[in-house]
C-alpha cells in the first residue's frame, strides 16, 4: 500500500492506495495517450496530402501572372529618382 497525503491546510488527510489501483490508473493514462496519438496521426494522414494537393493546385491554377501585375508598383525599380504619392484636399476654404 502507498500512503498519499490529500488536501490543503486544516483539511489534510492520509489515504491508502493499493498498488493495483496505481497500475490501473497508469495503464489508463497510457491508453489515453496512445488513443490521442492515433487520432492525431490519422488526422495528419488526411490533412498533409490535402494541404499538398491544395498547394499544387493553387500554384498551377491561381498563381500570379505577370500580365495581371500593377505596373505602377514596379515603376520605382526602373528609376530610383521617381517618388510617387497621393494627396487629398482637406480644407478648400482658404482665404
């Protein structure tokens, strides 16, 4: 028998736990761990190929093509002295 102290403060008591109960609790935790591992592994077996197939499809079917790019975004690469910007009039009532 193993003696455990359970509680806190004034409410402490000592319990006797049989060895077979500790073995059963340990076995239950091991089985729960294996079950969790099996569930996650099966999800990985389904998710990894789906993600890879989606990435390949996105690369070939939805990739960015040079014809659709905005030419203004690449204008500064041609001439480093060009500064682009936008402005708005905030107050039109000037004296």
